[in-house]
C-alpha cells in the first residue's frame, strides 16, 4: 500500500482547473514521454556470458520482464489520461453535489434498495474496451500504463482549505473465472482493502449479503474514494454465466458510468466480443473512447523494433547476431504474438545453454515449438493459414508457461555437470570471479586471475581468500609475474594431479 501526498499542478485545460482530483494527477504526457517511461529492457550485463551455465539459466528469466512499448501503448495511455480526467469533471469534492451523492448512497443502503435507485452525477466520460488474442500484450500493457499513475493520492488541504480525502485513481480486477457478479464485488472490496488498508472484504464478505446490497456498497465506495477508473480484465469469463447473469453485470457497469461517473475499461479475448455485442447499451458505452481491437503484430517495422530490442537479452557464450532469417523464423513460429515470441526466445537460449551448444539457429526455434507448443500449435497453424473459418474455431490462444521447460533442461544441465569435486572447484572460481567483477575488475581478467590463484595454491578454500589474493595480483603489474609467488604450492606437484586432469577438475588450457 503506497500512498502519495497530493501535489497540485497548474492545469492548461480550463475545464480541469479548480478540481483537486485532476490537479493531483501527473502531467499530461506526450507520446514520446510515455514510450520512454514505459521502456524496460535490462539486457545482459558485462561479464554474464562468462558465468557458469546454471547462473546464465537464471539470467534468461530476465527476459520475462522485457517490455518494448510501441505506438498502441501510447494510444492506450492517452485514452486512460482522457477518461480519468473527463470522469472527474463533475465529481469535484469541493462541490456540494459530492456530499449530496454520499448522503443519497447512504440512504439507499439503509432502505435496502438496489443500485438502480442511485442517481447523482451527470456522466462526463465513458470507458473503452480492448479486445484481442490472448498473449498479444493487452494485460501487461494496461498494467504498465496504470503504474504511471499513483494508485492512491492523499489529500489534506487544498488552497488553504481542509480537504480530508483518499483518492483511488484506478482499480484493476480480473473477472471471476465463473463470471459471478458476487465474486466480482468481493474482488472489488479486496482491491480497495489492498489499496488503502480498509476492511470491506471482511465486513461485506458474509454469505448472507445479496448481490444487490453488494453492488450498492460497491458504488458507494467508488463515490467515497473518488475512483478514477475501474479496469476489468478477462471479461470473456462473462460468457460462462447462465440465466442472464452476464446482462446483469453489464447493466451494473453501465450504472457505474451513468450514475457515478466512473469510467469502466473492459479487457478480454475475442470470445468477449459476443458478450459485449449482445448488450447494446454496454457496446455503446464501451465505445466512449473508441474500441481497440488489438491484433497480433505484423512482420513490419514495429516487429523489427520489438525483436531488435529483445535480442539484447542474450546469455549464450557465443553471440548470435540477429539476421533476417532469425527474425522471420521467430515471427513465423510465434505468428506475431508477443508472449509466445518472448518465451520462444528464452526457450532456445535455455536449450542451447543446457546442452552445451552455446549458440542457436533457426532450426532450434522449430525444435522448441515441437517440444513445448503442442497445445497451441493448431491455433498458430490456423493463424498462419489465414483461413478465417479455421481461425474462428479458436476463440483464444491458450497461454503457456516455460517453467516446466526450464525444469527439464535444468535436469539436462545437471547431468552435463561433472563430478562434485569439479563442481566445488568451479563454484569457488565462479564466486571469486563475481566478487572481482564487483570490485571493478574486467570480466576476462577476473576469470583469469581467479583461475590462476586457485590452481596455484591448494590451501585456498574460501572465496574471501581467493578474492584477496587475486585482487593483489590485479593491483601488482604485471599480474602474470606475481603468480610465481604461489609456485611452491603449485597444484601440479600434487600426487593426484593427473587423475584430477582426467576427471576435468582442472582447467588445462594456457591462461
């Protein structure tokens, strides 16, 4: 729970002036500012290619945090920027209508009437819908964009007048798997509790509470905390409701917009389209900022930007440059679905590192698909064919996890690791190398010095000893001469030296 103290900004747009809910929001950004802020690409760090395979297998996980914003992300941020601000226009807490609406909501709750008796604000904004295949990046894009805005803003004084208020700028929920209205209400209360530390879920989570009562309390909470926008993901789950339940929930979304002024943004896969189109009023409201149909990426300039940036995240010993063939193969196997493309790129690296190949080629992408993507392959084949009838057979692309793929190749890596004696020596060398990197020693020099010191002195058993001696060598120039100090304890004089060479516990190449 992170609360931001309100800092009011001068507004250029006259409609927004004098409204503390709007003045406390971040500035209105340009498209370039949004893209720069959203970009997240750590890439590989110097020296990581020299790490042992098991460490690099963990580095590959960094790929799953990769996020490359494109034009549609700027478009979505601007939609949120407009609908949040427009939604606050007639919900100014300084106006008497705000207090009147809270009193009216309290009276409806006391009389145990349903949410249809609520009335107050004239709606000034509607939400929008985002529909697209699973895996194209809808959820991650919206989550990253929402995080550009503080979720909770605490007001205490506005222009020397007291204003005690906690403003919830956004809430994001997942539509329950069973599409239940009551489940959504409870998720709403739980989200508010997480945001501001209330106890709505515990108070209203009783089985005796009816859906009508929960909806009224949900609406009242949205008023009390000046909710800016409500985002509901996985809206396609509404298709599972029988007996008119989906219509009731959609009508409630309309009520949130019409009587409370809270914009509602719905996100779903293609299967949600039939649900939304079945209710005309919701379809109209969902088009307030313009519906967004999020298609898979095309193999064009945007794909080039996406793949080129992602390619920086590479941990095989041998650098694999991005070629047109690799770019096109990745597109063909993923069909422009971002989630699959990122995971495939991770999978070929995991496979190459675990098998000791340390590089990958187009055929490795084909192999990864055969190994892991059996369930989604028919859907990808349908997209690849371009046949509308075949594509319509699959309303969604099923998401998949690479965790079991990682586990399987971790086992392969373990089998490829030699006996424990070599593993122990290797571990000491690698840990020493990492410490030397932290001290500013160049990657190649760190690996070289750590190996020399450990091979030259059998008495070194700890990382601290190895690093201390190696760093002394580094500081003494030329370092190669300093290693002669250790010749009296040279490992090559040990009785079992030849046996240790056979089992691979000793690096025999010339340093």
